[in-house]
């Protein structure tokens, strides 16, 4: 039997539904009087929750700069067994396209990133290379509750179910995989993934249906507990020379500054060459990028260059080591 295909439009619809569900749950939290713990704790619905953030979402206070995600890359080793990098995310939730168009890991971004102090970064889109850079907002969550909820889930049998494959008589092509990673206090990564989790009724076996329902419930609870903050502007961007199969989807734009050594190294390198731009150059690129797709042609040093641009999430990666 020929498997039905899911177009990029369907993948985008899944992302839109995912973002809408997150926003709806966040709005519920903001009016329910839920309290969060941590150094910047505030009662939901109050103006205090965003008091440490500027209009651009970059924390103002020195305390916020050391405790939560900010508009610059947090460097450091990844968590290893038995140790935890406090600046590394505790929870990372991604929606990963499987096939379809406009999917390139260099421009993709997690849907939700939760840090150990309860800071949250949320994306409104998956980072498709044929679309503008995603909008990112901050949030807060009770980190103790989140850690306990995820630990409980990963102690359950449901988390060990194979949800990446469907039963033999069920076929969905080019859908998306919901990918959840939780790093416990012991530094051990716990992982769960489910293919086309946004489709609730697939006629699967009772065990698989129950496991998928449990993961959906965990993610719904997580979204519900997040208190939305302000917009967040990264000051570090990933610049990549895309592989040949990534098509040119936009006309020419002039690189807004004198090309830094980092940018010139990407131009001189082969496919997949990557570097990080920061500070004033990153700000100028963001402004010039506007609504242009993440993958565009730029005029750099008098020559047209194909460049893919991605947002660097603090603590998640060193920028070019894309996880």
C-alpha cells in the first residue's frame, strides 16, 4: 500500500498547532495564579515576572545575566555522566521534520528550552531555511516541578516504548518527530521521541497508543506551567555554507558590515563550513535579514555567496556543533 505523503504545508501546520497549543497553555498559566520558584520567581499574571527583562528580552540585571538564558552564547562542556553544567538546558523539546521541504538542521531551533533556574526560551517556528528566522520569547517555569515531572515520566514504562515507528499497516510519510531530552541532576540524558505525535488517532496497538497519549499529556502539562515573558534577541548567529541540495530561495542582499574573519572563513571553506558571528555584526545581520528566508544569497566582498543563518541557543551547543 502506498504511504500517504505529508507536505511541507502539513509540517508547518503541525508547527503552527504546536505553537498555538503552547501559547494557549501559557495564557492559561498567566491567569491562574500559578507561582514559580527560583531567584526571579513571580506570581503569574503580575508584571514582576518580566521585571528583569528589557524590551528586547535581554535580561537587565547582573543576577539575571548569570542565572538565565541571555542574548549571547554560554560556552562550556556538555553534561556528562555524573556531572551537570548549570548553564546547560535541563529540558529540550524539538519538532524535527522527517523529509519534506525546507528542513536543514543548520537553521532549525528547539521549540522549548528549559534551564535549571526555571528560565525558558520558546520558538514560534522550527527554523525552516525557506522562512525568516524564528521569533523567540522568554518564559518562566517552576524548575523543581519540571524536573520531578520529567523524572517521573522517564521512570515509567511508557517512556521506553518505541514511538518512532508505526504499526505495519499504518503509514505516514514526511511527517515530523517530536524529540524530548531531559538531563537529570546526575547529568544523565533521558530521551523520548515520537513520530507524528500531533496525529492522535492512528489505529495503533493499545500499548503504542497509550505511550503516545502519556507523552502528549506530559508535554501539555509542561506547556501549561510556562509563564510567558518578553521577546528574546540572540546576539550570536550561526553562519553556514549550505550543502548543494539546499536551494537558493531568495534574491541577493548586501552583507551589512565588513565581513568578519568568521564570515570569510565560511566563504573560503567547503560545504558545511560554519562560524559564529556576535555583537554588532550579528545585530546588523538580524536587522538586514528582516523577513528574508534563513537561507539567502548575500553579496559579500563583491561576490554572491549562498549563506544559511541559524540562531544559537545559549548552553545548548557551542554554535557549530549542532546537536
